C-alpha cells in the first residue's frame, strides 16, 4: 500500500515514452513518479510503438470534443430530447475516451433550440458527472449562410440573420452554458453580433459560410477566433483566389477545427492546415447520432435516407459522393493523422485534448502534470489502431 488514498495509474507517457505512475487525489494529479526514463523505441511516422513495454498502456490526457451532435442513436437535435438522453450520451462518450465535450445544436426554430438548451442544462443540474463533462454548449447556426453547399444539411427555412436578443434568451435558457457559436459573417449585422458575443464571453467560430475575404477579416477584427470544421460547410465551387479557405488560413487569429476521419478532408488539406496553423489546429468529431451504430441503411430526420458503410463513411443513399455527417469520434482522427504520417501520435493526441482545452480556457489544457485535472486516458497504439482502454474523469475510472 502507498500513502495515497486516491487512484494510482501506471503506463507509458504518451509524449516522453517514460514509464510513469500517476497519483490522483481530489480530482487532480497529485504526483507523477517516473519509474523508468528509458523511452521505448520510436518511429517518427507512427509515434511510440512500445516495442519494449507492450504490456503497458499509453497514458495521456482525456479527449475534448467541441462538436458532438449525437452518438449511438441519440441525437441532441431530436425534438423530443430528454435529460436522460443527455446523461446516456455523456456516459457512452466517456467510455470512448472523452472527458469533456460540447453538445451541439444546429439550425432550427427558436423554440426548438430553447427547449433543447433547457434540457441540457437540466441534465447538468441533475447529474454532477454530466455537469463535469459538459464544458459548454455549441450552437451551430442558425446564423449561417443560406446558400446551397455552404449551408450543408441545415434547413433553409430556419436560417436567419444574427439576433442578439434571441441569443440572449437562449443563453438564459441554457443557464449560461452556451460557450461556442458558429455563424457566417456574410450577414450585414454579423460584426456587431460577434462583438456582443465576445463581450459576453462566447467563443465565435466561422462556419457554414460563403463570406468574402473582407467579411472574414471584419469578423476576425470583431473577435471571431475559430473556424468550424474547416474545409467543410462551404460551396462546392470556389474561385482560385480570393476565397473563404485562403482567408481563414491567412488569419493568424483563427484556430482551425478539422474533421480528420479520412472522409471529410483529403490528406493534403490536413497537411497544409497543420503546417499553417501549427498548435492552432485542433480536432473535432462533428459526430452525428449514427456514430457508433452498425453499418446499414437509415432514414434520418436530417439528411433523409443515408448509408453507413462498414468503413465508417456516412453518405446520402441516392448520392454516394455526398457525405451525410460524421460517424467517427476523435479516436479516428488520431488514428488517421498518425497512420498517414501527417503528424506524430503525441501531436494528434494533443490536437484532440490539450489544444481544444486551451482554446476554450479549460483547466485540462495543462495535460499530464501535477495539479492538472485527473482527466486521463489509457490507450494502446499498434501503428494502425488507437484503442481506448480506460478513461478517468477527475481520477475516477469509467465503468
């Protein structure tokens, strides 16, 4: 027995390759003991392969997802959303390595969005574990582009210009939990709205947009600081230059969210985004309700008739070339970036954990260090698959 009354976790540090033991007390990492400072053999393409200590798992920070629409058949945008659904999704996500996330509500009527916000807030009030994992709510729309392509699967009839009075009502319904909003700066009043949101402590992200370069520059000057699922939610055909992609890449103030599931963005786009944005590039899943479901044919409220392939690609049944959302979690993004050689395992892991945490001002941005929250993930990596073995939230292991 050691002197600690909390939790002890042993494995290989995901960045250094050292064998370590974490001690967790009162929800935080209280001590890190290095058991061996001889790292495993390293492969630049795929990170630490752990050829020496295969029996030990990797230890790294828990995953943080800024954009989750649903999981395993549960949909945050369902008209009959209940607090029990929110609780179920939260526990299921924790089993997949997620220790913090942002339920995402898309374009809909004001009444529908308000009801959903109240439901999520109620779930947090009823369940401390849920409250600890939901770091905020992401409202994606309805203040987005009305144009086809840029609008994506969002219903045109609910798309509208920014309305801060409406947004304030939503924030009251959410009990202050809205922390992130995605909008298009192509609306005439977008700049004023962005300033109002930033003043209220809301992170403003540009997405589902056909905005001009000047409109994007104005949005950044007003305080927009992120790009939602960069490279997706835009018109299919763009001018060579200027265009909405160049404008966002060139804006140093914008962090860049990427869906790296192997379907949404080609490898060259991911590679360029990482080179340009560096530590401002982060992963999101943008997972929809069919994520985690068996392959097959589905009829959905958003997207209609869709097919989920055995490979995990979700597309429209009548137009296989068109995606119908993401059916993968952050673990697939870590896998894809690492396996393809776009970045190291440790950097991909950071893109799914400490970098989004830092962007949103979460204490988990400290990662694996003494005093940081004990939001810890044990995982394995064999050069092909990244597997979650166990998840700890505030030092407590998921069931």
